[in-house]
C-alpha cells in the first residue's frame, strides 16, 4: 500500500522531533552543570580566600596578645597591691592566648570576643601605667619633700646650735664681765711706828692694798676679799682670825680677809696682816681673791 505523501511528511517530522528532544535536554543539562561548576569554583575560591584572611587576622590577634603579655611582663611596681593585680592580669592574658590557639579562625564570634577581651586588658594595662606613674611621681614628690624637710631641720638645728653657742658666748662674756677686777694691788711691810720699811727685823705687820674697779655688770652688795701671803719659804702666814674660803670649787686657807660694800663703783681697801709671827728675810708673795675669782698677785721683799 502506497503511503500517503502528507502522512509520510508528518511521520518524518514527528520522528525528527523525537530524536532532537533528548539531544536538547542533554545540551541544557551540560550547560547547567558547567554553570554550577563555575559557581562552585568561585564559591570555593572565595571561601579559601576568606579562610586565609581569617587565619591572617587570627595570627595578627595572637601577635597582639603576645605583645601585651610582654608589656605586662615588663611592667613592675613597688606596691604590693598593684603587683597582685598585675599577676592576675598576666594570668588572664596567658589564658586568652591559650584559648585563641584552640579556636578555629573561622569561628568569627569567638575571635571577635577575644578581640574585645584583648582591648579590655589593654585598657587595664594603661590604667596600671597611669596609676604606677602617679604613685611614683607622688613618691618622688614625698621623697623630695622629706629630703627638704630633713635639710630644713638640719639647718634649723645648726642655726639653733649656732644661736646656742652665741648665747653661751654672750652669757660667758656677761658672766666674765660681771667678775670683779682689781688694780693697784700691792703688799707693803710696816714698822711699829706705822712707817713702810723693808728691814725684816723691824717689821711688825704687812698691809695688802688694792682697788676694786668700777663694774656696772657686777653683782652689788657685800663682797669679801681674801689674801693669802706666803713667806720666802712658801709657808702660808696664819693667825687666829684666818679662815677658809672656796673659789672655783677649791677650798683654800686665807691669811686675812675683809668685807666691803660694793655698788659698782671703785672701792679702795686695805687688809692688815699681823700676829703671824716674826718676819724673815726674803720675798713674800701674796694672792688676792674673791669667792668668784683671783684678783691678782703682788710681792714684797724684806732685807
């Protein structure tokens, strides 16, 4: 049976479409697969790039932590309370370094948390530095003030010592100025007719003559003057009226004495030495005292 030409054309067209459909689908699928491969490659590349960046950031964060640890290690203080706080902060830095080493770089949340903790520890360290500097400056200031106070105290002591010495010197000068002095001290020998002579066989008594000089600083009132007369052999002349007196903490025997009223003006006085036995040939020596000082000396020679 002969096939109708129109039907044949329709059949061939149908067969052609049936063969073309699978090839088209394969082409589409291949194209989709290629696109997916490209997209996957791009994503994998981006992921690897991101991971590398995160690793760099982690390494940089680790370096910052190590630097902070070094900074804490070099930080020291003379104050026990601050040293205790520093030890605590050093331990926190060490723990932070250990936690970072155990954390994957891709764990962004943990990495950011560690960054914040690192910033907090940096702020704490800056606070320590400010506090230590303030305390050191205060300590230097107090040390300087203490040193200045010691210098001032030493200067005050020296000034007081100098003032004390000056006062003592002035007091000594005043005391020295208050001491009575005498002039015209002499020792004369007298005969029985009261004439002055030097023949020992005729001498009956001796007279000590002196003048207490004017002194407004000296104590006014009664003053007793003592004389000690020794013969040529050094024997102290004594009689029944001789008495003891004290001068410069030493107790001495006086040959004779006399009390006068001293009012700061010159006073002439004579002290008689008699009833001491026979006089011999030679030099007689005399010392004149008050109870505060030696007034002077004199000699008398008998032939």
